[in-house]
C-alpha cells in the first residue's frame, strides 16, 4: 500500500522543459508540461478516448492534443475539442493533479486534491538558494520505496557500504544517533568526534588531523530527507557550536514510488564553500554518484532477496530505531487514508 495524500517529488524543474514529459508515479502514468505562463501542469498520461499516452501528443498553448485521434485537453484535464463532433461527453476528461514547483523540485499530490496543502511541503530551500551550489541527481531504483527510506534512516551503513567514499570508518556504527519523532517527521542527529575524515572530504579539503563530523536531518513522510551535515578539525569547537572553517552541506533527497516495487530517487548535496568552483561541484557530484551506486547495488540485491523470501521475518536491532519510528508514521498515514475515501487513479 502506498500513501497518496501527501506531496511527492515528481521531477527536477529542468526535466519539464519545452516537451511533454512522462513519469509513472505510484503506478499512475503522469504527463507533465508547461503552460503559456511557464507553470507546470500534470495530467493523467492516458487519453480519455482510448487510452493512448498524452505524452505522445502535442502541446498547443495551454492545452495538450492527443496525437492518436486528436482530442484536445486543457490544463484542468477537460476535453474541449473533438475533431468532427460538437458535443463533448462529460466523461471525456483526464485527471489533473495538484503540482507545486519550488526550489527546483516539482511536487505532486497524488491523493484527494482538496487536501493538497502547500504548507505541508518540506523545507528544501538549499536547492533554490544562490548561496549553495550543487549538481542535481536522479536514479531509478528497482526496489520498493520503503527499502530506500530505510537506508537513509540509518547511516550506520556508511562504514560498510561506503568505506572508500562517504564512510571512511566503521566507527560510525558504534556511535548511536539521537532519534526523535515529530509530526510527520523523524529527526536523526549523530556526532562523530575524533574521527578520520571521509575519503569524500579529503578530495575537496585538506585536513591535517582528526575531524569532528555531524549529520543532522529530518526525514519527512513519505520519504524526503533534509540534512545539515559537516566536517571540521577536531579541537576547534564544532560540538560546542563553534562552526569555523568547516565543510558544510545541506543535502535534500527524495524517494517517490514508481510502483509497489520500483522507485524514483532525487538527490543533491548543496555546499556553501567555493560555490563558483565547477571542478569541486563535479568532484562532489561524482563522489555522491559513486556512493549512491553502492547503495543501489546493495538495496536492489536486498529487494530481490526479500521478494524470493516470501513470508519471512527480519531480526530487529538497535540501529533500526529511526526505521521503526518512520514506519509507525507511515502506518498512521495509511490508516488515516483508509478512514477517509482515497482518490483512485483515473
Ligand atoms: S486515444 Fe486519444 S484521441 Fe483517441
Ligand atoms: Fe548510503
């Protein structure tokens, strides 16, 4: 079961440009385009006539024309032209989805449109700030959305999955984070003091000795990570709040189900140092891509294993604390949906 009454990241802004753009979200094919004002429109990518993809059609002003038999739909999904006929039957419409474009992400609401409150979109300001530099990333995962969320909720895997990229030390798993649950969000805070810098850090800065590292993040339902992380020389006061000559990052990552068994993963690691330096932007991006590929290999293998396992019970450990809290929030969201009428895909 997938939660529908929440905001999901559907695309990076640059993905919806001049052309029609299609992406399957929560099992529904969705067609995106920009109207004459440049605003993003999202319609069910299935023509009301005989089900051809609208994304194989043509943008005409604020409308899209299906290029099978020529029906034309406006940005609300209403058909307003049928070649060779004057009367438009009321069922000749496609579903339109609420969308909000903010900070270079396009958010979509796949549930009941009347509940689509923009105030519920998590704060991802670093993606839209001129003070922070990054390169946008995207992966398609052959794994359920929840397994990717699990991975992001427990960084104890850094030392094992990412020893030569993001990790650097298996001590990460020894240092327990603080985990708290709020309204629709799990907060995870972890300090790693007196540690070696990650290989990823040493590529963009020279630390002569040990460092203090921190990962503070909010993980929002249904799978959006907003993180403040950093690294600073040990003994210079970072744990006491004196941030000076640190490498600081404001990462945003979002996991959106494509289906019950596959997912979209949007990510970026904005930084506020050397923001004009394209070489550093490219180096950080490549390191992140290399590291996230390590995650992908492990999680897709895990997904295949779990699919084969059928009825099988996982053995919980202390490091699963944040996963447990997040799963509780997701189960609450599903129960709320079950108690109200949830919009089915049209
Ligand atoms: S399927 Fe779209 S016009 Fe016929
Ligand atoms: Fe990872």
